[in-house]
């Protein structure tokens, strides 16, 4: 019984450790973070920040918030690729 209880506590702790959703933060909306842990950033406007609006701020496979690129994001970023 003690082992089962310990396992249940461990599983519950792991389940609550990952964010359930993420929010966009930063001066230009270029950061993706957990709610309540929004970050600030220098207000440097870069043209490629516009492409982030075409991606998704969500929980990644690492259980941390991050940007998920979409085909529209990848297409937008092509114009910023150096040759």
C-alpha cells in the first residue's frame, strides 16, 4: 500500500509540473511562456517577429512552453533567410 501511495504522489507531482497551456509574452509578443510566468524582453522590433503570429505558442514535447512552427510560419521565414 505504501508503494502504491508513493507512486501516486510521484505521478501526481509529474502531472502538475507541466503547463496545461502557454501564453505569448515579451514586448513584441516574441516569447512563449507559462501563464503567471510571463517574461519581459527588450523592445527591439525585428521583422521576423511578424512570422511568429503564424506559429503556435503551446506545450512542447519537453513539457515546456515553446513555439510550434506551422507551414505558414516556415513560408514567412523564407523571406528572412540569408543567401
